[in-house]
């Protein structure tokens, strides 16, 4: 071996050792993989091509002059996931706690710039003590350069953040501006100020997990979308997830071969909706029976579960699914559900992913908590998102579509392309009981009259045919044929062309 090659190997081996054996052992002892092990799981075998392995920090203060580690605490480069190119960075907690220096930030910016040029997703694996304390403002500048790129990349290439360790202080704002965040239970956390500062300022005693762990962020705050038991589970899920997404906003959805017949009939759907209007059923059953091989990648399953959002495929091509869930809060639209679905719809629209919407919604949730929490503005987000979306939109009303919620849930009036209803659909301003209480208030003390009026209202409106007679519903379909109808619809809409008026950007009700 020539001396040159030997030197190259020595340098590579030094970079691969990161912060050294002891720190790698400490990382493993916490149940965490190292930065490079994570990339091995995330990317196709042998596909990773590293950049900037020999980059070192340029700090001299606080004894840093003599302390350099090749790579400077972040492994960056490109690789493939199921054969499709992605750019990645993976912070190395064994090197200065994965903290972000000026050079560390430059490495991240480089792969972001390259991903933008190539039009491919950016995946960030975060495991960092935050700003490199010895570097001061240089580190803050580095973070801000990353933030700026997150914003420019938004809506151009998909951005996925995997939080696999600490992510605190201003550092949280880079993942927060990406499209999706996955976290690992018990070993990752995100907060703006940690438990010690919280104790000093508000006197609250709280653990890291309670303050900003995976469970908190995927149930309460909705900062993160999915929580996983360990690194490997999260990384494998990220592979499946990225495989569903287009590479960028112009490339169109990926297409995979499928054995699942496009015209598969599902007789069980004919009895999915129970006879009683107040009885729930699991909307997941419909979602899975429509999608190829019943596979559905759900986003934020544990937050605002009254609305289901996620990705699947029809005829091998990705679709975004939004569905009211009668099993949770009767499928009502509230603040959290509106925000969750609005963001999802906007993601689909930005990346040309067709949206399939299943509707069973009794309306917006009443109450002071909702009104004072700003349901008007939050509900408007979902309305706005559906209204501005130009991707193919197919809607199926299975049961209730009442009031404003009928309008919002991808109705034909919001440029829905195909609006179907099942025979069990009830499309009205409100449920019969509430309607009768208002329009026949004078008869309220006569239960027989009220019962007769309720029956009259139900007979008149608790069906899809009034809306169909006005052309608001294109067709009343057999539930068992739903997949077939959606597949045919998506074929017809494949070359859909629709543009919104020119504008710098809209003014979404934030
Ligand atoms: C430099 C750091 C560091 C940092 C950790 N290390 N954080 N070095 N800058 N920010 C180093 C430690 O010195 C240690 O080095 C090694 O990483 C591992 O850290 P430990 O403390 O031993 O690990 P652990 O006990 O697991 O604790 C992890 C931790 C803690 C909770 C993240 O290290 C910590 O609190 N770090 C400081 C966090 C912080 O305040 N960061 C700045 C936030 S403000 P050795 O050599 O011993 O292995 C911020 C602003 C961003 O980020 C603003 C953007 C606009």
C-alpha cells in the first residue's frame, strides 16, 4: 500500500471513530445508535457518499485550538432510499455533543444547497447539545444560515427531521420549519428552554421527557408527527415514508408496481356505516380498504385523532388521505383537527400529491374553549388550504356532512374534482334534531309534533339526493365500489391543469 493511501485510510478511520470509543459506548448505553450507524439503517446498503469528512472547526477560544475532530460533529452526504436519491446530515453526539459550530453548519448548508439543486429530499438526524458554546455568535450565525435554507427549501423539496437526542434552544426551529418530525421515545426531546430554566423562571418541576419528549410532542403539542420506540424503528419508518413522497415539487408522485387490482370490490363497505346515525365506526377500515394492499402511513395518529391524515397508494401512485374519524369526538372539526389537516393538505398541494377526502363530520365543535381558542381562525386554515389546493381532489361523503364542515371538507364548491356520496350520506345544514329545535321552536312542548317534524326533516335532508339533484354531488356510489371509483377518478385527473391567480404569496389565516 502506498504511503498516500495509508494516510487516507488513517484519516478516514480517525473520522469514523468520532469522539472515540468511550463516547461511542456511552451513546450505545443510552440505547442510541451513532451518527454513522443511523445512516447505515436509513440508506440503501453501500449507497452513502460522504462529503466533508475532514472538515474541522476554526475556533481557538476556550482551549479549542488543540481540539479538533475530523468532520466536526456532523456526518453529511447523499445516499439512496429504495433507489431514490436523498441528501442527509446526521449529528454526531460523540463529538462535542453534536454541538453546532460555524463549520458544522456550513456542512449542513452544503448538503441542503445540493439537495435543492438536485431536487431531492433533505433528511436531518438531530442529536445535538445545541450551539457550540465555545464559538458564540459564529454558531448562532450558522444556525440562522440553516434556518434560511429550511425556508427556501419549504415547498420545493420534502424535508424530514428525525430527532434522536437533545434538540434544545433555538436549534428546535430548524426541525420546526421542516415538513415532518419523527421522534424517538425516551431518548429525544425538543424544547426552547430546558427543565432547569423552567424551574428558575416559573418554579415548575418537570423532566425533559415531560417537557418535550416524543409523547408530549406527538399527543399534546403536535410539534412532532410520529413517535417511535427506538432509533431503528424510526429510521425504517423514515425509509417507508420517504418512499411515498415525490423527490421535489415538480417530479410528481413516485409509482410502484402493485398486485392489488384497481377495481377490487369490498362488499364489507356496504355495511360499514351503522344503522343508527349516532353509532361510530372506524374510518380506518375504509381508508385501508381503498388503498393498495391496505397500506397507510398515518401522520400524527395520536394528536387530533378525530381527523385522520396520511399517505398511501392507489394503482401504485401516492395519494394523501384526509378523513373524519367518527370514533373520536364523533369526527367533529375542532381547533387541533383543523390545524392538523390544513398543514397536511398544504403539504400535498405543494408536492402535487392528489388528495382523497372521506367525510363524516357533524360540524365544528361548539363551546367557549373552542371559540376563545380561535376556532374561527383555525377552522379557516383548513378551508383556506382546501380552497387554494390545485391538485386532484376526490371526496367521498360516507355519512354526515353538516353545515360549514360540509363546505370545508373538499366540497365541489372548493373546486373538488369528483364529489361522491354513499347512499348513507346526510348532507344538510345540521342534524335533524338541532334543525327542528330551531325552526319549530314554538312546538317544542309537544313531543309528538317534534318527532313528526324531525322525521320530516330527516326524510327530506338525511340523504345525498338533494345535493345530487343540484349537481353538488357527482354521483351516489355503492360503498363497495369506492376503490374502483377513486382509481378511475385519479386516472382521469392525472393531467389536471389548474392555476391560482398570480400572487407573491397568500395570506393564510395563521
Ligand atoms: C459544546 C457541548 C455542548 C455545547 C454538550 N457538549 N453540549 N460542547 N457546546 N452546546 C459537550 C460536553 O461538553 C461533553 O463533552 C459532551 O458534549 C457530552 O455532553 P454531556 O453533558 O456529557 O452529555 P449529557 O449528560 O448527555 O447531556 C447532554 C446535554 C448537555 C443535556 C445536551 O450536554 C447540555 O446541557 N449541553 C448544553 C446545552 C446548551 O445549553 N446548549 C446551548 C443551547 S442554546 P465531553 O468532552 O465531556 O464529552 C442554543 C441556541 C441556538 O442552542 C440558537 C439558534 C438560533
